[in-house]
């Protein structure tokens, strides 16, 4: 099983790993696209970036140093609601290994990366206009590297950038059946944490639903994929 996650706009600073080596990243079939994306980012930096606020200045500095700055595992680099709920840093070693083995994050700059891949801080999203490149052209074939059962927790925007054939999407709803926005991300992170703690190994959506039933996780089948009920949006616990 592979769990597909979106990236986050916010990222942790710093790191203790050596600078980016794209050859060491997972999914080597994306090597050419990564080179093109990084070259386009170089052009963006050379053209000048908006530094009108402290946050924008930091983002510009991160982009300028993307090839030389220290790295850290992708699952630690990304921050925000989803990744806070997953809280990979507090997982027991076996659960953390499960995350490293099963979680794949879709970066707008680097394509699909594994949770353990060492990446730098950067500021590029699916909306970023990289000079001379289109996001869809860069990553439209990246999803072909994913084989077998894939649980798709990406946003619709990222899922459309790198389609994964047969990936099973998950709808996050309240107990009343209403779609959630902010807490949607927290529910996804909490689900991945539960999967990691249980070291779940399944190869079909039905097998995952069977595990969920035995673990009291409110995950059910729908015509479109799966539905997860977040019982208490304030706590975002599944």
C-alpha cells in the first residue's frame, strides 16, 4: 500500500542533511522533470522575487539556496495541519519505518518524493509560474511510478497534476455528512498516524475498510472511493 499526501505551503527551516542530491530521491523516473523544474526555479530566482514581507523574503531566500541549503526528511520538512496531526516525530520507531516505507508526498518542485527523502526548504506550489515550464507538463507522467493499491489523500489540484491510475480517493466528512475544509487536512493526518501505529499492510480498499472496522476507525466504502468521518473536528481525531 502507498499513501499519497499533498505537500504543504509551510515548511520547517534548517536541517542537518547534506545539500540536495536529486539522484538520491525516490522515483528516479522523474529525474529529467526534476532537473527542468530546478532549472526553471533558477530562472525565477534570477528574475527577482517578491521580498515585500518577511515571509516572502524568507521564501525567496529558500528558493535562492535550494541547491545548497541543508536537507531533512520530507515528512519532517512539511508542516501545517495535516503534518501536525500525523506528528511523525513522535511515532515509535516501527511506526516511523512504516511511514518511510508507505508514504509518498507530491512536491510541486520535486515531483513524488518518499517520506524519508532528504529535501531542502523551498517555496513552490501548484500555482507557481516557473519560467518556461508548466506544472502539468512536468508531473503528468510522475504517477506512473506508483504500482499497486494507493490511498489518495491529495487535494484535487495535486491529484490532477500527477494522476495515479486506480488510486482510491478519501472523502473527509463530519458526523452529519458535511464536507470539511480546515479539518479535512487534520483528519487525513490523523488517519495516516493510525495506519502507521497499526503498521497496516493491505493491498485493496476493501481490506483497508475491514481493518478500519476492527480498529474502530470510521472509514467506509463509497461509489467514488472511501469516506472518513471525523467525529470531533475540534480535535481532528478519527
